């Protein structure tokens, strides 16, 4: 059983590595960012509340986010294991998560932190763009579509840049997250769950380090 948290600042490569983990280990990928973006697109009550925070690069309140995760962890696809991507972001959320997983009998088995310097993150995030149809992530510098203007995954032609990836928001978003990241890593270090990985390698090299954690 793999019940995993992927820690890492925005742009560290959590989504990229999650995709590979899902393929290999059939885990449920739980990305709070993706869930909020979906809720915003559908204009649900949670989506409308979240939008005002997200567009400025601020965090959505803990209660709103934890409730979303608690509901998601009750779905049957998490029974073979799950990846939490983007949650918890604060030690308060980490404590909320501990209660939730205990209650559901789905306690954590591993925490992996993907570590990348701020300058590199700004570079990556400013160059990230998304397929509007399927949500696939690309990067102008590091991972363009194979055919210019066509999504590799769904063949769509409509791309956009996230509001919160725009340069004026990215710095604030990184600062908001950086302040909380170190205490969060400490929290899981103390519990003996944490492995830190150098996220400034190529995606394949990062993947090799991630996979090593489970093939021991
Ligand atoms: P990234 O992929 O760049 O790490 P996410 O897609 O995870 O960013 O998150 C986008 C935004 O959604 C965050 O900036 C924040 O406003 C909101 N969000 C996502 N997860 C959380 C969380 N655990 N707590 C509070 N807000 C969150
Ligand atoms: P996160 O989910 O942590 O916000 P993503 O997986 O979306 O991060 O990656 C952020 C951006 O950086 C994407 O455009 C992605 O294609 C690119 N990227 C991911 N991993 C790497 C890497 N190891 N080296 C260079 N670019 C990367
Ligand atoms: Zn697509």
C-alpha cells in the first residue's frame, strides 16, 4: 500500500511525477489545485469561494480545503493507495489530515519532498501552459507539445496560461508557500516519513529517485 504526500513548491514537478506514479502503481491522484480549478470552471459554491484567493496567489482557507480532501479520500479509487499533491500546505492542514486519515483507516506511508530553488521555479511557472480541454500541462522551455499547437494527450488546440502563473502573481504565490514549506518538512521528518529529492534534475532523473523510494 502506498499512501503518499508529494511536497514541493509550485512548479517543483509534483504533477509531472504524479502522472508516472499513477501509471506504475495505480494510485488515486488527488490534486487540490486541480480540484479547485475544476470547481472554478463549473462555478460550484466551492469554486466561487476559492477563485478570489487563487487568482491572487493566496491559499484557500484550511477548512474549505480539508473538507474537499476528506470527501475525496472516501471514494473507492483510493483503496489501492493515493497521492496527495498540493495538500497539506501548512502544518495546520497536516494535523487536520492526520485526523482524517486515521478516521478513514488510510494512514500515510510516505512523504516525498521535491526540492527546487526559487529562481528555477519562477522560470518554470512563467513558461507553463495548459490544455483547456483535458488539463494536460506543458512548458514552453522544457516540455512543448510534440506538434506545435496540438495537445499530445487529447489533440485539442485551445491552450491557456493559469492566472496564478502570471509573473505578477508567481512571486507572491511562491513566498506564501515558502514560509510554510520548511515547517511542513520538519513535521514529517520528525515522524520518520520524509524523503527529500533534488528536483533540479531532468524529469527522468527525478523519477528514478522517486521510484527508488518504493522499490526498496
Ligand atoms: P501548483 O500546481 O503550482 O503547486 P496548485 O495547482 O497545487 O499549485 O494550487 C493552485 C492554487 O490552489 C494555490 O495557489 C492555492 O490558492 C490553492 N490551493 C491548492 N491546494 C491548497 C491547499 N492545500 N491549501 C490552500 N490552498 C490550496
Ligand atoms: P507542480 O505540480 O509541482 O506545480 P508541474 O509538474 O506542473 O509542477 O511542473 C511545473 C512546470 O515545470 C511544468 O511546465 C512542467 O512541464 C515543468 N517541469 C516539471 N518537472 C521538470 C523538471 N524536472 N525540469 C524542468 N521542467 C520541469
Ligand atoms: Zn488536451
